[in-house]
C-alpha cells in the first residue's frame, strides 16, 4: 500500500516499497470522461509525467442516490496502466473550488436536506454548510463507495494517493452565520483546538479573538473532511491529502476575499488538529512571481507537512519552480490543465496548451524522470537544496556542511562570474527558466543537476584551506546505481558547472589541499 512516511523531519511517498517522486500533471476539470481520454494521453506522454491527477466527481459516480457508476474509473485505471503512469484521484464532492457544483443534482438542488451556509446578513451563500450532518453522511457514503470499488479494481495500486474534496472553503462569507451555526459559535471552542492553538478556553470569540470566525469555518470543514477521509481510509488506506486555494502569502488579507475555512497557510494548525487522517496539505500555486512562489512553498514546507505542489499554473514561467520544490524536499509537482481538450485557463495559466508550453515542463521532467526514484530516495535520506531562477535573475546560495553552493543565471558556459568585461548574456532563454537541485551525498560529495544554471561551490568552513573540485563525474542512474559516463574537467568546470538544456547529472567531489 502506498504510504507517506516521515523520518527525522524528511518525507517520502512510498510506492511499491520505495520512495517515489511525483512528476505530475493534472487534467482539466471536464476532461475526466471516456470521450476525452485520447486528448489526455498524448499530452501526458509529451510531458514525461509519471503521475496523473484526475477528478472523480460525485455527480458522475452517483447521479441517482444510491446507484453508483464506476465505468469511467475502470477505463481510467486500464488506460493509466497502459500508459505506465500512476494516478492521483481527486474527489470532487461537497466542495469543488468552494462550491457544490460537482455534487449530483439530488444534492446541490436540495437546499433543505443539504443546506448552504448563511452569510452575515442572513443571505444564503452558494457554498455548503460544513455543519450539516446530512451532507456529511451523503458525501462520506459516496466516498466510501468509491474507495470500496477502488480496493477491488486496483489491487496493484495504480492509484497512489487521493485528494479529498477540492479547494474547500467559502468566498464572500468567513463562516456559516445561520442560527444553528451561530449557536455552536456562541458555545465553547473545542478543547483539542484550544490546546493545539495554545488559546484561552472559552467561547470561540474568547478563545480566538479576531480569528474566531475563520477558525470556526476551518475547524468544521476540516472535521467534515476528516470524517470522509477516515471512512475512506478504513476501506483502503491510501495516502490522502487536501489542496488549498491560497491567500496572499506575504501580506495580510481579509478572509472574506479568499476561500475562508480552506487550508490557507494561516490556519494550517487548525486543519492539522481537525483532520489528523489527512497526510498532507498541498498548495495550488497560481502566482507566477518568484517572491510569492517561494513564500508559498515556505508556508507549506513546514515541520509536520510534506511539501507537494498539487497544482500550479501551466504557463512557461511556472516550469522552473519544480527545482525549488524538490530542493525543499518536495514529494511532487504538478502543473494544471495538461491535456489537448482545447481548454486553457489563461490568465491563470498558459493561453494555449501547445507544444511549446508542454516542452517547457517536459524539458525538466525528461531530466528528472529517469532519476525520479533515485532522487526520491536520496532526498529522503540526505540534505537537499535547490533553487528556481528568480524574476530578477539574481543568484541564490546556501551552505551544506563545510561547503557553500551558489546558483547563477544568465551566464555563458565560459567565463568567471567576476569577469566584468563579459557584458552580454545569453539571449536564450529570454526569460527566467533556470533552476538546479543539489543533494549532499557525503561530507564532500554532491549530486547536482539543473537547467540553464551555473552551479558553483565555495568553502564555508573557516579553516582557510584552499580547495578545488577534485572530481566531477557525469553519469546516470541505472537500477538505483550510479553509472559513470565521463569526467568533466578543464573548460567544463573552470567557470562553474554550467547546465544548459537539462540533460546532464553530475556527481561532484570537493577537496581541500
Ligand atoms: C484550482 C482548482 O483546484 C482547479 O480545479 C481549477 O479550477 C483551477 N483552479 C483553475 O483552472
């Protein structure tokens, strides 16, 4: 059974008994139909993705209450196996981007049995109340039916993970203000949450002050999701996660303007407490700016949470962020809207799904796919670091043990970084698209790869010793073993280790003398 494991604060998604790196792709929302699949697989193959995220919608599997139809899932499993990729299923249930649009009509049109929440002014929201037992019961029943079918239909675990709901929360109302919800809100805040948040016991307002409304919504949505997840896991204990519609990662933002109650970075502790069966909380990143992107990664790459970029924009500038993600020990990365059904979600993502944008992502996946298992294993065991080229193309650096690592962008392959007479810079690529990942294999040994980047090492230890690149091997992995192809020396190392098209992997030995 696939499993998310943690060891000394490091994570691995174990698949078939070994760490697995998800080089993912998510299809468009309405692509999960038999008629569309021949427009999905060619894009997945072009991408060299090893994992595909596909929605399984409540309305599709239970159009009539109690009558289930898993014919699409069966087809999907067969085709995924033929295409030699793993699947992540996305449960589009009570919440899909905060709305019940993907619930069957017998749910989403029956506001008595499945009530929407009420806004502050008493008006009905479009979004479901997480406090309704009837909604939870119906959603959970459908999800359990899905997991029961999956257990029988997928003994070899083509499906390696399940996303429970999709971008939960509510826009335009911070919580449910219906009379029934208000009564709960005026009562005592749950002890477990008060303790986890180190708050003062009392009513929600007394315990959480100005955050009370948002915490209340986050708590009840997380409790709802917890119960759906736990019931599904009792049938088939796959790793399960939730994804987040983000709020501003740097500045304060009024919760009425984002998906309040969803797992935004400011309520991660609420969610962790409310939904312990959820293995990880993943950001959906549609912010192309490098400063914001790394701020989001920083929020979700935190103790107690494995980093997984569950969705990201499919415009070309997003492709490079796979390196920053992996450098933070991420277990996967997945651009959204990767199929040839003719839809493109510009301006969130690319204006067209075409060969050029697919290639931007494929270039990185082609480099990483052959070593995906190796990277996942090394990343689980050894210190790793990485960087994606910032918008201003400025260098990045870190310290790993006795050594510093520097990433520089827009450099020729020849010429020292401090040669001021080298005025021009390569015009290809035109915009930032570089990045690198580095793993420290032993005190003085590193695995390095990347694209459109120069990697340079320096000495961090204050011992004044001169140092050099003792040996730089280019090679590849075969069956978990490093295979030597050639030595880089002379021009190939005198001006840093310069990666261009992203086809080379190096094993670097540093030494003092
Ligand atoms: C985030 C959602 O999770 C996706 O399903 C999709 O709606 C994108 N936003 C926008 O294309």
